[in-house]
C-alpha cells in the first residue's frame, strides 16, 4: 500500500500569518504552487491557497474594498495572510495511506493536506500528487483508453 511519505512534496514553501497576501501571491507565482503552509514560530497555524486569494478578490464574496479594471481585481487595502488562511488545517501523518489522504481531501474538498510528524510539518500532499499516482496505476490500450494495470501474481 502506497504511503503519503512516498508521494508528498518535502520542500516546504511557507509564509507567516502577518505576511501580506500580496507577498504570498508573489510566492505562489514564483514557485508555481497553489498552496502555502502558514507557520508561526515553527508551528503550523494554517494553510493558504490560491482559492482563498480568489475568494478575497471576488467583490460578491468579500467585505474588503476591491477595484476591477479590465477584468483584473485589485485590493484597495492591505490584507494579511491570517485574514484569509484556513486555520488549524486538517493534516495527515507520513504513514497514512494515499487512499486515506484522498478520502480526506474529497470529504473536506481540499486541494492539499499538510503532512505532519507529531506537530512538525514535513511535507504537503496535493491533488496533483494523487493524480500522478493514480494515473501511473493505469495503462493505455491500443485505442489510447486507460485501463487498470494487471497486478503480477506473487509467488
């Protein structure tokens, strides 16, 4: 059974709760990721996603002042990461099965889960990690359709 440890991204990209959303968005773009772990004094306090940013920029969903110019939205006041992050995120241990992680992500509609050993973050597992794993479990037939790989008989 495949474990989260085998698929997770080990290089953590983090921000602090008092960092500006503008700085966090820059980091999301520079690193080409959709989730940032929010750390305070070596402790995981939240997770921020590109969806959180989109929600705060949507005039219909936010109480913040937003200006739209040509389809682009701009915040008219600074916002801190702690204002939009998900606090006390659901986490998984590295020993959890990939299936358990997928079930949690589906149940809570999360795009990623922090992976923690005790209270210390050691990685993050994302939808992309799971899709890569499950895509590797199937092989294309002659028509290009994918079907489950046949398991090898054990001796």
